[in-house]
């Protein structure tokens, strides 16, 4: 991950659909 902004870890599921995260290779933090 190049940009490690707080938004990527806080409220990520509410900001971007989980499908997009999985497709991008992100690991959703609950």
C-alpha cells in the first residue's frame, strides 16, 4: 500500500463497497 491514510483503515467498509476492496486486494479492517 503506497498511501496509508487513516481513511483506509477507519470506516473503509462504509466508504467503499467491500467488493471493490477485495478486487483491489485490500484487507478490510473491522
